[in-house]
C-alpha cells in the first residue's frame, strides 16, 4: 500500500496535465514504511530525453539535477522513494521501456491519460523477478 499525500498527488497530476502531449517526469520524496513508500512531496523534473519528438513517449531525468534535488530532500529529512511519469495518451501501465529502466525498491507511479479529463495514477514496484507488480495507492491527508 503506497501512501501518497493529497498535496503530492495534486502536484503530480497538475504537472502531468500541463506538460501534455510530452511525457512529464519527476521525483517522489518521502520515506519507507517497510517495503512500501510514503510519498510526501514531488519535484517536477525536466524531460531530457535527447530526441525532442520522442518525448511524447519517452522520458529521461537529468542525473545532475536529480542528484541536486535528492540532496535538497535529504536536508529536509526526505529520501528519494520513486519516480513518476506520465503516459500522455495511454493507460497507466508500464511499457517494456519502463520495465527495462526501472530500479529495484523504487516505486514508479505512472499517470495515464486514457481519459484526458480524469488522469489516473497507478503505482508499480519491481518484484524479485524484475517484473512490475501494481501496488494500491492510499491517499494520505496529512499536511507536509
Ligand atoms: Zn512509461
């Protein structure tokens, strides 16, 4: 059960909506509760996938920007617990590309836009075999 603060959810959906038709991406910061992420804050990151036209269906994070954002989070007592990105025209299920690039232990939230008026976030975590398993998202109302 992934816990997602209402504020982080709202920021994530707004970022993904605003950046359509390109894929949006960002960091999810918080802490771990056993094997499950508690997401308190998201940080929008530029999609630096090198071929601009392919940013409609691909994303990449800038490693240096990611490192800086992680350092700032640690200073606030938060850890990097995962990455979010959007599928601007498709379902919130991971692609083969997403699977190939995923790291163990991180939570991946994909925001799908099958219905553009109702962006749908779903959470995915690799299992021991390297296959994505869906984890339920529980909305947490606590203020950051
Ligand atoms: Zn994807």
